[in-house]
C-alpha cells in the first residue's frame, strides 16, 4: 500500500471538479485544498497556532532552496526534521528549488549534472543535482517532496522548451532512482511527486504528462504555469494536463494563484494549490473577501466600522473592523500585516472548503459562476 493514499469522494456532475481525501502519516488533507507557503519554515507573520485555529490550514509548504541555506541541514536534522523544528504537526510539502533556480537566472548555471547557483545571502556557490535535492528534502522531512525540474520562462522558444522538458525528465529518472535507493528519516513516509513541464506547447505538455504518468507516483504536479502567460493560456494548459494525468491521483497546480484562478482550475480538475499571494498581498494592504477586493489603505475605509468579512468563521475576520485595520496600516503597526495575512489565508481556506461543499452537492458550477465576478470586483 502506498504511503500516501488518495480517495475520490465526489465528482461534480457538471464539470471536472472533484472532492477527495489525501491521507499522509501526518494527517488527512481534504481536497480541493490551498496550501499556505512557509518559505523558510514560517508562513510570514502568522504563528503555527494561528494556522491551526484561525486559518484552518491542513498542509503548508517549505522551500528547499531557502531551508538548505538557512537554518541549514545540520540544524534541521538535529531537530528531527522541519515538523519538530517549527512545531507544525500536520502535513508539509517541500518544493525542489527548481522555481528558485528559474527566478535566480542572473546567478545560476544549468547543465546535465544539475544547477550551480550563488546564494542570495552571501554569494557562496552551491550545486543542486537531482540526487542532492532528494537528500535535502529527505532531511527537511516533508510528507510530499517534489522532483527537481527546470521551469522555463514565458515565453520560450520551442527548442528551449523541448530541451528543458527533456532535461527535467532525465532529472526525474535520477530523482526516482535515488529516492528509491535511500531510506526515509524520522520514522514516517515521504512521497515523491513529479512535475509536468513543456512550456506553452501542446505536444510538449502532452508528452510530459505521459512521461510523468508512467512513473506511477502517488501524485502529480503541473509546473511552469502562472509565470507570466495570459490567464486563458494558463487555463488551456491546465485543462490539457488534467485530461492527460491519471484520474485516480491528486493533481497539484504549482504557484496558482488568485481566488478566481483557483475556482476556475478546480473546475478543470485540480486538487491542490499554493501561492504567496494571500500573505504577500495582505502585507501590502490588499484583502481578498467574499464580496471582492479591498485596498485597506484607501481613505474610504477610515470610518467603516464593519468587520473585515462577516462570511468567514474566524476571529480575525469577524472581530476587527476595516477602520481599525486601515489605522494599523497607516500607522505602520506590524499587527496590521499579521491580521491581513491571517484574514487572507483564512479566506483562501474558506473558499476551497465552500468549493468542496458545492462539489458534493453538484452545485459547483453555478456557485463558481456567481463567485468569480464577485471576487474580482474592487470595493
């Protein structure tokens, strides 16, 4: 029996949307799910207690590149892995560092062996190979670890996208070989997800989906989208991948996105999402709510004493007023960043939970069609 199990519980009659249950050694994840991003072992400005109690998070992300540099593998291994180090006892997923390699284009060099890059902290040079990335993620101790890939930029020439995809596939073979040859750590099972690449070329995406599916992994990820391409192209290629990837395995769309992106991609058959947007935008004063988008710094909120969002069942959204939150931002009070981050994350988790309810009731499409324009409006 695989360490990670996925049970499809409901499929919407009018779309590809589905509700399921992922079982890991650190607990159950109900899909569709949004995963808060905890880059350096911390979801910015949010405590683990708040993730448990206010946000109702079921799984969070850690970043291989950043955790490798700080606090470093020696500290993490001595602690007994990231779960014990940061006090988060539910599932964790780690990315492979491939996206950081993509974003560090000015200070990295890619070849068959792997990627040589310079640390953004001190300029020191490091080599990431598929084997090393497996070892790093074993040591971090995530429940779900990602294969090492190259994320091509948008737009990419066909030859670049094809060469990049084939390199990602060769690296994937090495990831699986090394992963299967090495023992786990800390007494729980880890699960390796491969990543579909291929840029915005249908034949390449299809070929990559087929190659990834042939690995019969516990779940599969779609990478290389939400990197600057138009939204319609992202949806088109997400739909293509969902058609090609195994129906009975969870599908993870990496780095997506806005609330409406998430609803549209649930409609296409995606089960798992992550994005820095709720916390990053929250720290800049953008609130996502059930009625639309709020720029809390705007003067119009200065005397609005209604709560942030009365639809959300968490203390932050139903306790603090818009006027008070605006005051905190105007006064450069750090509590404002924290409350906005908690609210936005709680909203994202509420949204996917509502989606799950509507999938179970076969009312997802009509609900989604009402929600998408509502969520996009600026208040």
